[in-house]
C-alpha cells in the first residue's frame, strides 16, 4: 500500500521529509542541446534502481515543480532524470524573463533526443518517459522515433492541440501568428497576455490543490527564472503545428510501446478531442479520463491525485 502526501500535511511533510530526502540523492549538471546550448539537468538516484524515468515538463514549468511526483518514483524504485527545457528554469533563454518563446517546436524535440541518447543512457535501464502538457507533445513526437529507448510512456494532459485563442478559429490564429512572425514580430508576446509575477490567483489556476499550488508559487516568487512567461506569436504558431504531426496515421502508428494518456476532464488549456484522436492511432495506446481534474492532474486534490498516482506507478511497474 503506497503512502501519498495529503493536502492537510503537505507543506510540513515536503519541508521536513521530502525535500531533504531528494537533496540527498540529487545531482545537478548540464548537457548539450542540439545546438550546443548547455541545458540545466537534474538527476535523482534511487537506492536500488529498477529503471529510470525521464520527465519532460510543460510550458512555463521547471525541474522544481515535480518534487512530489519525483519522490514517488524514487520510493517505487525508479531513478529520475529531468531537465529545464530551453527558455525555462535555469536553461538559457533568447528573450527576456516574462516571455516564453521558441523559433521551432523541433528545438524542444531535438533537445529531448540529445538527452535520451546522452545523459539518459548513463542511468539504469529500462527507461520510461513521462511528459506533461507541452512536454507531453514533445514526448509523443519522441515516441515516433524508431530508435527511442523507452519501454513505456505516460502522457499527462498532453498538448496535442491547444485551445482556441479568444474563440477564434485555429486556422485564423495560425495565419495571424505566422503573418506577425513574418513581419518581424515573432518574439513579441500575444497582445492580450500579461507577464506573470507569481501572484496569480489559485482560483484561475490549473491546479485543484491549494497547498501544492502555494508551494510552487513560493519557488516562483523567490527566483524569476521560475516565473514563466506570456507566450509569443512564434510559440503559438509552432505549438499549433503539433496536431497535424501527432495525428499523422503513419507516424503515430510507429509508436509500438505501451502508452497511457491521462486526459483531464475539465482541462482549460488543451483540447481533449485531439487527445482522443491521437490515442486511437496507437497500436498499444490507452486513454484514461481523469474525472473532475483540471489540466495539472499531478497538482489535483487528494481524491483525484492519489488514484492517478497509483495508476501511473502501477503502469511503470507492470512487466
């Protein structure tokens, strides 16, 4: 019977038990991305590992947001590798703080390939992949590579398709973003978005756990590297390209390993129907709808989070 943190004792347990335990088995370093940029990498070694999980975080997240989840992987005998994707956390960015930008979505994908064929190979096998939201989109595309090393894959609220912006048709949004980029405005933030300051209200967040949300809020306010940013026109144009690629029947059919996709019932950031379309193309894909959850399932309330955690951990543990 696994033991998980509860909302009532979360803050104290994290401070007195989880974070000190993680610090004792944590190693920080860097690895070279596809263009030679040094990306911030964190490795956690389980005492007697039976494999390693590579975590790909979502938009405006970082290595520091997954401490609770990482602790459960370690307790279950899995070492963990996680890195700050370019433009986030302690990895280099090409725009000022407060803005999230990418020139090509494949920059995320190519960096992930460098990690899975570099630092990951130095960790205990077999290898598992966990991707959330934007990281879930990167994970889905990685899984289409014939030489990926993963035995099993979990996608949590993957960004197969973003929601429409202000109710506009996707084709119009994509055209407008591409036009603005062509005119030199690709690195400008979307006009109606504000730059985050770490004080965004819990009620409008993608979390259902006040304690978990507050804990990472403290991390964000203490270091501007973790604040995240308003996305640019280029980022949106690139993010919208994922749907076509992920739902290509031939490409998706190349994902031959077991894959579980957890779809948040009340997601306000990504389109659930696109996830359903993607999973139907996979030879060994399974869709699990997490009832009542918002986008960040791993930051849900205990009644939703604990069954989700058991499901993920059981999936990685099964032969």
